[in-house]
C-alpha cells in the first residue's frame, strides 16, 4: 500500500510538470517561428534543470502523499 501511494504521488507530479512543459514548448515553438536564435547551451541548461526538478518533485510529492496517508490513518 505504501509503495503504491508513493508511486501515485510521483505520477501526479510528473503529469502536472508535463502539462507545464507542453505549454512552455508551445511558447518556445512560437519563438522559433518568429526567427529567434536557438542556443544549444541554453537548451542543455533547461534540460538539466528540468531533470533536477523532476527528480526532486517526484521524491517530494511521493513523500508528501506518504505523510498524508500516515496522518490520515494514524
């Protein structure tokens, strides 16, 4: 039960973050169509920042869901 709740917390964060990244990608696509220059170094920084946010977010949300479960069930 505990493992499933942790996984549910992680999946919840991944879905929310993915929706955020889709909107950011749409904005980035409009910038590309406008002829703005793309710097690969900037894209790598964004990638590693997103990766760090995903790792910490999944762990944090999973821990939060586990804590709420333990508080709710004593």
